[in-house]
């Protein structure tokens, strides 16, 4: 089964308030087995636009990724994030098919 991912791009307007969101999102992320693959490191926009912070979070499958986002615990965290930042979040299903070079 393919994994599920959150891909988020965020501009943080109030870093102190954003810390409350980070503390609150730890609860649902633990509950749903989230694993950070990218967490705000340096990013280079080679095409299109990018926000100041890019985050990629892996879940065991797309259903779990959706359940985490829709959980009451994460919805409470969102309430802390909305006044501290502007962003985009996409939930996407991973790909388990053939890869370049597969024979």
C-alpha cells in the first residue's frame, strides 16, 4: 500500500505564536504515526513559487494522512496556526509503481 504525505508551504508571520501550533501538532502527529521527511530546511524555487518554509510529513497511507488532518486534535492545532502563518497544505498519495531504470 502506498504511503500518504502532507506537503505544506508556510510563511510564518508571528514566530512566537507559531510555537504554540508546533507544540499542539505534536499530539496528533504522534497519534497517527507522522514522520517528518522535510521540516523547513533551505529550499530553492527552481520553477514557480515557494513559501519560506516547506514541510513534508509521511504517514503509513493516505487514509491515515487524511484522518490526522481531520482529527479534533489537529483541528485544534490549526486554530493556533491560522493567526500566526499563511500556508498551503496538500495531502497526496505516494507512488509504488515502476521507476526509471526498472527492468
